[in-house]
C-alpha cells in the first residue's frame, strides 16, 4: 500500500509506505498550518496505484 498526501490543487505533497507515518505527517502539517486543514488530504493506493481509501482529513488539536 502507498499513502500519499495531496493538496486540494492535486499536487503531491509527500508519499509514504507506512500508514502511521503518513497519518502523523498529515497531522503535523495541519497542526503547523490549521487554515490548511481542508486543503490537505491523505489517499491510500494499492500496489497497482488504484486509490482504495480517502480522502482522509485531519483536524487541528485546538479544534477537537
């Protein structure tokens, strides 16, 4: 599985092979730029490149 962070413009921000690492990176981005929370999403792809999950968004801790 591949885990990719994308901006709302469709630009790849980063990609990971570990889900926990990808989710942590998403949360760090949202914590550092809370106004970007709606503009960054995590997508999960299988080994063939087919998207099988997402978009997954994070919420800044201050909002929870």
